């Protein structure tokens, strides 16, 4: 049985999706503030490793250095509303990378558990 990582096309495909995702996130004024004073190269590499591990690819993210989370303002957490924007940009990036909808859905489902590590601020009410 192949992993989602393999079905997507392995590391080159994950890198493409991550690159597209950050283009969208940085262009979104509601998210761009999270990336001020952030080494985007390190952040992209971390994201590739994180997605690779979450999608069943080789390698893992640990606290030993190479896979450790970059020191970013985003590490402080985001609101649920902003996380929804992130997932929307990720879904759009997957679509633009010609990922079929069933695989796109499987990919989003596979990374869903990562939300608890990102969302640390309760839902905003208006």
C-alpha cells in the first residue's frame, strides 16, 4: 500500500505544494503578519519535513535540531479563524498542483492532527 506522500509524488511534490502555500499565505494580509522577521527558507524546510512525516514519507520531525520548529512568532499560535485560512490556502495549493480531490481530502485529513500544535488561541467571537 502506498502512502499519501508517495501518491502525491514524494518530496518534489510536497516541496511544490509548500512553496505555493507560502506564496498564498504571504500574500494574504490576514496571515502575513505571522511571517515578519521569520527565516522563510528555514520555515519552508521545516514545513516540508513536517508534511513528509505526517503523510507517511521517510524522515521525521523531532526536537534535535534538523527537524525542530523554527523560532517564529507563529509558534505562539493562531486563532481558529486564521487556521481555516491556512487550510484553505493549502487546499488551493494542492489543487494548483493537480492533486485529485480524493487525494487532496486524504492529505488534509492526514495533517488535521497537526492543528492542535498550531491553534493555541480560542475561536474569535464577533
